[in-house]
C-alpha cells in the first residue's frame, strides 16, 4: 500500500490530453505526463484493501502485476526498485501503460466510489523513468543451453516469449512477415496512442540478449513450416488473429469500402517512413467517413481519419447505448458495461447506437456513396420503419477478427483448431496437436488485449523451457 490515509486525503488525478484541436494536427502521442510528485501522490492513494483485486487475472491484471507493491515503492521514492518489481511480471510495461484499457482500475477497491488509483498512469511513469534512467539493461545469459527455438510472429506474444527464452540461454530466432517487429503494436495501433520508438528500444535490448530477428519472412509462403520444424527444437506460433469479420451486408465490393486494418496499417507505414506508393491509397482527407464497429479498432479508425482531414466521422455501434454509470453492487470488481468515450471519439465523432448496417450503397461508377442503416432491437434485428441513410465517401469495417489466417502456415501445420477456429492449445503446456509445435497469444486465445498476449508469451516460454530442459526457473 502507499500512504495509510492517502486515499482519504488525495484526489484521483489522471494524465491530461492536449486539446483536440491541437492533437488532430499530428500523429504523435498527446498525453501530458504528471510530474514526479503528482505520480507519487497517486501511488500514495493505494489502500490496504485486504484483497487486491487489481492484480488478479480474472478481475484485474492478466500478467499479475504486483500493483500494491510498486505503488508503495513509488510512494517511498524507490523508483528503481519499483521498476524491477514491475518488470518481474511484465516485459514491456511502457506498452501496457499506454494502450491497456486498465481492467486493474476497474477492480480497484476505490472504484466503488468511482475514484480508483491511477494505476495505468503510475505504471507508465515507472516504465518511462526506468528507460530514461538507464535502469533497463539487457540480461545476457551466462551460459547457453544448446537448444534452438523458432518463434513465428513478432507481436507482443512473440516478443515476450522470445525475451524470456533468450534470457535462460536458448538460441531464439524470431520470424516476422513485416520489415519491423511489433505486429499490430506497430502496424495496427496508431502512433498517437503509442509511438514506435518504444518498440525499437526493446528490439535493441533483445538483440543484445541474443534474440535473432528474421524480417520479411512469411512462414508458410516464403519458406515452409517444415523447414523450421526440422532445424529447431521447438516452434512457437504467435501469428495473431487477422481474419476480419464481415459485416454481413451487401455492397462491400464498392470502391471506398475497406477493412480497418489496411487503412490503419498504411498510415502507420507512412508514419514509419516505409514506402506505400505502390499501394492503393486509403485516405480520409476531405471525406465523409463511416466506421462500422464499436470497439478499440473502430476508435483508432476515427482518430486516424480526423488526422488525415476527414470532413465528418460517424461510428455505427450495433449495441444499445450503455448507461452513464454502472451498478457497482452487480458489476464490481469486474469490467463494467457503461458509457465510455475514447480520446478519438472525443475529437468530434458522431456515435450511432443500436445501429445495424443493412447495405452499403454505391453509384454507377462503383464508388460508395452511403450506408443504409436501421435501428435494431435487443436481439439485433432491424426495427421496421427506422431506416436511415448516412452519406459516406469512405467506409471502414472494424468489427473485429474471427480467427488466424489459415492459408499457408496454419494449413501446412496440420494442427487442430478449437470450436472458435483458433489454434488449439491449452493454457499450461501451450502445446498444439503437433509434436514440437506450440501456440500463444491471439492465435490461440482469439482477439484480445496486449496484456493477455504478453502473459501468454511468458507462459508459453516457461512451458517450452520446461519441455526442453526438464526444469525451468521462468515464472508462470
């Protein structure tokens, strides 16, 4: 805990944002960090609550961050020890401190009064200070095991697994389809939520620790999976869940209708200095944009559209508008369904709830001109007589992902799939149905949070180390 009476004396304080009129003019991060003393005061609010739901994986943090411990260390001004504690459970706290939705704060006891400890802000502050202070150093193993592990995919699950396995002495090779590591952290999440130099720092650290990256390697296409299976003692699939869900309506073939990821990825490539001149340019500048979907990816499309110069952005959410305030007695300490407004939505998006997409409309030239919608019932059936049409020059479909891409790698592996179409593996051994082949992250779990990907990568690394060596010192 922090200060004994801190939660009684100190009000909750969060990081502030640049004004929307300023931040939409650039793609950089726009949060205004708290001062060191302000962060200490927020850490001081952590109370001796008896059962800290914040670091329980089912009601709070999936990586089991020891939140009360490092809050107390920050309050005591022992930032370096707080950083060591934080890194003991989370390989990349500067990632999660920026983009995790903070279920830990939902589970905080003080959230019963709508004033949870600003855990996410404290976490980011610890991580950033540790990196600035030079406390985050490569952990090079003293001995090598002689074992060789291949990890396919350099997203958060793959990176976490690679770092853990390299630190215990295995020769780790990471095969990544893109020219840089990070997966959707780099190419899906906009720079205004997390700038990519954070990933570059971790890449340099991991390379010093012995991780060998192979970029431009689309395993299953550029080379067969069997080649990796024959030359490595274990292979871990961290390929994500990239098969998009279809909105289930006609008109998606019109020009100007795109899935969210190509739109977001292209802008991130531009920001990163990659050449996109050979691609169809997907731009919102000067257009009326309609985003289909109510989740984080849809919100990312909104923020990116405004920064590109969209005239208007309308978001269609098939779910009913949630209450402004949840019933604490029935929801706490779990994640509550309530009205939430992201920073991107606050930049001027029009939000339509209980809005089902009936049809995407186009002109004789084959270009999108609008989206036909209707209000829907609780069973998500269109209500007769509620039809309306939204003008649209660009339609972005952002309703999530259903399972990993099967073509190539998954088909070649011959591994079993679960009922939802994900790669089958349990949460202890992380073994697939194929000998020597493991799976973790969204490929195994389904579309989820970055913090779950890090957890699964760490746990899969432990399982692989245990299988290869007969024992392991890696934490679960």
